[in-house]
C-alpha cells in the first residue's frame, strides 16, 4: 500500500473562566464580608500548530481521512497546565512518498499474477518476466 506524507497546520482554541476557588479579599478580620464577584469567560485562539507524519493509504482521499482521525477539527488535546484545547482550522498538505524498489516489485508481481490468471500472457512470457524480475 502506498505511503503518504501528511503535513497538518492548525490552531487551538480554549475558553478560560475563573473557577471560584478561594474567596477573593476575605482576610477573616472583617465583618459582614460579601463577595458578589462574577467573572465571565474569555475565548482564546492561538495559531502555529504544525505536525507531519506518514500514513499508509489507498489514495490521497484515504490519507486525508486518516489524517482527520489523527488530528482533525474538533480534536481535543490537553496541555501541561491541564487546560483542554480544541483543534481548529486544520489545513492538510498530502504528498505520496516515492515508491521503493521493493514496493514496485510487489506491484509488478501482482500485475504478472493477474495477467497470468486471466490468460493474457503465455507461460513462456511469464517465465521470461520472472527471470527479469529476479535479476533486477
């Protein structure tokens, strides 16, 4: 199966909101302390994500589907601070890796097998092709 190099560029999004842990301003030495604070949330988007990896796939469409499974819009990741970020605006660049000699031999061998099974080459032609492949 062919290999494809995938480059994915993306951004991350998270939303921060004060979780109310601790009581702001109450030192314990005041009377009638009341905290009516309300802190809204703030969305944060950052760009700069850039990863590359290789997948085996039938074609570019299959490679992109696999890439989306690995890192696609909506994928959630957690950072070292425990914040959860959502992957957004993913852009893929997909290129087929060059075929190796071994991969080429496997493909040519399958072609010969198919031609022989459909009686499209003679046994003598098959023998000659096998000899050429073994010597290559």
